[in-house]
């Protein structure tokens, strides 16, 4: 099956395609300087156990404790991307709707599995209106906070999408960017709601692939049946267990608070230059509208900086860019280059 919806948007274009060649990376939303040494050491130690088949039970229990769930409500996956593929293979929606702009891999996975997919495209400041989702949608996918807009939807608004006969999949890959995670549904898990989480962004595990699904036990069992045996490696399982421990959760929360302060400073600097920044950004990136965004992106690449194009996200277009938040020095370097370009 093709993942091409027929509108020319490349749903399989992601930030990693923007980087390389020594470019300063503002395109990929993975925290720099990660994984931290304590986590890297635990992953290295796990290599001694590679002769044995992976045992997911300890990591599964750790995730369950972290969110106050039962182990039967947890499936460990090779990143959030595998979770979307499994959901697309197991669920049998009559009409799936993806709320855009958002991460495009869920729609690509649904189309690859042969499902009819509609889009609910948010306007304005990209805040969620549950009424924008068609009543006949029996599968709804939404990000929170949303990639690429950085908008955090109220948990009550996301939960309001649920109803009998409908499954709501919430991509919370960036929820640990929000101090305290007040709008997460992971610990509440209303009926009909599935939460997908990733450890890739905050802990720097994109190359290891570590994530999980939270859902009612019957769906978790069905997803497990569709998942290849031993899909999550021993090093990834160790990482999941370690990152779910209370000390690691507290460390991530402290990082989220510091990152938020720097993100807000960067947003203020860009706004002062006359750029439109999607308001109330809550994740580790900013979504901004720049006249001739693709042209600015090309000029930045010539000067050694990679940012994420926005025109591969349904609901955005060529005047949109996504910029990852880095440390103050790196952000100031980007601001200087933008100033040199007259921005």
C-alpha cells in the first residue's frame, strides 16, 4: 500500500533527513548531550547479556509503576514508530482521522496498512476543538504536546474525543518536556484512550529505539500478538527500566523546567524580530512562520545550520519552519545568523 495521500506531501520526511554534513542541528528534536553518562554506562553494561534473549518483564513493571498502571496495560516497543505500525495492523477502523498538523508517521502507518484516513486540520493557533473531529471517526490520532506546533492540549479536551465505539490514540512522545506532565493521560487512561510514549527525545535514544504503549489489557494483548518476538533489544529494555525510575523521572523534570525557560527566551527573541511563533509552546521546539521559509532554510544550510521544513506537515506550508531549542550559546549563534540574513 502507498503512504501517499495524493496531495504531494511526503509523510515520511522527518528531521533526520535535514541534518548531516557538519550542519548545526536545529532540525531534530532530540536533546543534545544525551544520553547522560549514568544511562550510557548502564546500556554499556547490558552488552554482557546479549547472548540471552531479551526479557521485557522488569522494564514493563517499571513503566507500569511510573504511570500507576498495571503491567498488563503496558507494551514495550522499538520506539513510538513501531507502536503506530502495530496499532495500524491491529485496529480495524471504518474511518480513521488524524488531527493535523502533527507527526506524520501515524498517518503513514495507517495508509500503509490499507486504512482510509481523513484529516482534521486545526487552524488559528492550532488549539484543539473536539468538534473539528468528524462524528463518524472511530479512530482518532492526536499529538500532545503536538509535533510540530509545540501546542499542549488540555487533557480534558483530548479525553473529550473519546466515546463508545471510538479509539483515541494520543502521541505523548514529548510529554516529558512539560514539567509535571499535568495534561498527560498516561496515569488516567480513560476508556477508549491509548497513549504512546517515547524515550527518544529527552534521553537521546533515537538510535536505540525505546518506547511503549499504554492501553486496556485486551488491546495490549492483541498488539503483542502482532509484534515480532523479542522486538525490543536488551539494551533498550535496560534503558526503559532505568528511565522509568523515580530518580530519572525527577532528572527529566528538572531538565524540562530549564529547557522551558530557554525556549521562552528564544521565542521572545524571535517574536521581537517580527516573526510569528505559535503561542504557548510547551515542547522542546518552536514552530514559526517565516516568509519564504524554504528559502530561509536553504540560506541557513549554506551557513551551516539545519532547521526542519514545515511543508511536509499537513496544515502547514512552505512559510513554516520548526526549530529545536538548544542551549543558550547555540541558540544565540542561530539568532546571530538569522540577524545576518535580515531576520
